[in-house]
C-alpha cells in the first residue's frame, strides 16, 4: 500500500486546513486509515482513524474540531481540521492497515502543518 499525504501549510490560529491522503488501493479494502502527527520533540500520536465499516476514532485533543472522512471511489481519505491552534503544529502522517495483514502499518510521507498564533 502506498500513501501520499498532502494539504499541509501555514495557517493562523482559528483557521482551517484539509489534509488529503491518496491511497494506492480502495480505502474500503483497508482495515483502517488514520492520521498521526508528530510535533517537534514529541512522540508520534494518533489524531484520527476511520475503519473499514466506517467507524471513526479521534484523539481527545481534536474531538469536535477535526473530521476524518473517505471517498472510496477516489481512494482518498481526508482530515478536515477546524479551529486550529498552535498546539496542532506538527508533521501529519497518513497510516493504513490491510485487513489481511493487520499488524503491519503502512506509512506515507508526512505533510507539515504550522499554526501561527
């Protein structure tokens, strides 16, 4: 599985960005697709995931502000980020697991999101 994340950039606090993850396979064939982020000096953390049946999970820090969605036909997963704050500054990575290989994570290159105060 190949993943390509895009959509990062510089935004002011309170603003919005939408990240996109292009997958090489249909997203509904994946066990899950998620967004992780890693801020400078911090560990990589889960931001949001969407599972094959459509269920979603979010980190507490982004609940109510971020929304993960997918377009199976386009093989795309999106992360709509609203009400951004400087603590959201990080490199965001797209991640996926295959149903036939549920313990092997696939990662795309990250996209940098910078939120200025």
